[in-house]
C-alpha cells in the first residue's frame, strides 16, 4: 500500500532539508554528530510519551568490569512480581541510547501492563563485535539475579528490541534455547521489531528502499563497518541470526516488520527460519510504514494500533 500520508509528508520535509544542505544522512556525519542527530529526532517523532509510568535507574556490572546504566519502567500503581520485557534499543550498534528510546519503553509499560527493563549497551566504534551481544547476555544474567528484589517475575521475562536491539534479543532467545546463558534465564517470548537478521549480504529490499525511507542502505553499511571491523564477523550468528545452524525451537516470536524498510526481506526470511525450527511465529507487516516506526507516535496515528495489538498478543501468553 502507499506510504502513510503523514509519514510521507515528514519524509518530504526531511528530503527538503537534505537538498537545502541543512540536514545530512547519518552515514555522512561523524559518529559524535550522528549520535546527537539521532537523539534529537526523538523529540520530533514522539514528543509526548505517557507520563504515568514510574522509572528507576539501575547499574549492571559486565563480565569485564564495565557498568551499564539501565532503566526500569513500571506502570503506575502496578503490583509486585510483574512480568518483564527486557528491551534493547536500536541504532545500528553505533547510535541510540536509553534516552532515544525512552518513549518506546514508556508506551510498552503503559499499554502492555508489563515492567520494562531497558539496559544500555556499549556502542561502536569504541566497542566492537561482540561487545554489544555480551552486554545483552550480562544484562539477562543480572535480571535473573535481581528480579525478586525488583518486584519482577523472573519466570515471565520477554526479550525484545528494535532494529539492532532486536538482533540482541534474538541472541538471548537462541542462547537460552541452547542452554548457553545464565541458569534460570528462559524467556517466555521474543518481540522483534524490524530486526537485522543477516548483515552478511544485501537483498532486493535494500535496493527498493535504500534511500528516502528514513533508514538508508548506505547508513546500514556505515553501521556495520563500525561494529564489525573484520568482514567475516558479519557471518557470526550473533550478528546474523538468519545464519544460525541447527536452530532449536525458540520462545514464541512476535515479528513486526515495516513495509518500506531495507531490512524487510531479511525479516521475512528470518520468520521462515524460525518456523523451520518449530518456533511459533506471529508475523506482521506494518503497511505504509518505515523502519523505526515504534518511535513515531507523534507522526502517524497508526502507531497506537501497533502497541495495542502487541498488548493483545502478550495477553495470550
């Protein structure tokens, strides 16, 4: 179907800004400037996320002695022993932060009635593959240890994320199914929004939607060059879960893709890969939308329906 008209208008304004020289794509910027540009977009895409959510700050110790900031979001007046969504932000492993995805976490907590634990993870090029994946694993282990004291139900954890953050969620889902993670970490489900599932090659959607639809194929390559200093790393299953062999049945997957997204084709391929393993898959295409739609509640009215549908699905678990 055609682009959502409100989103189309937003993209036209962005293109005018580029033609005037006022704005540049992320891949044309330095890392510091790209991060600042991505952060500033949050106020435009979703300027008024739900306020009636309690937020607390925590710190996660990693295997190599680093400390990661994390935020715990709880619906107002929620009981103890809440189920928890362990959520990883997107940004190609290079940009993105707890602040840039604060609106998503607030909406998940408010609409879905779950607590949301959002850990930061270290970004490239300062920290290259597989640091982000290891940080995600360490965050899962921390959650297992601290769930009781945080008022969370450690037996009802859902791994989730968008874009590269969704890839980190797949790492946890696969690792848990293979028994390779912290004892007791067994996610009940995985929520994957427009994930990176194969960084090793391009597909037709990379050409169809490679420019002018928010995420650009050149920006994807810029991200990958920063996070994967050696090309062969892109074929590691922690970078490209579509290449994971002998995949066991995983926790049920809710896979939500954007119609106008360079990552669309690899998302479809990953749904088939999961189904072949015996994993239950709920696959949705968000028609008329682009990559990063979870952050677009201030742009198009379609996004409220995305969150409410997800809430209904979570209620079936």
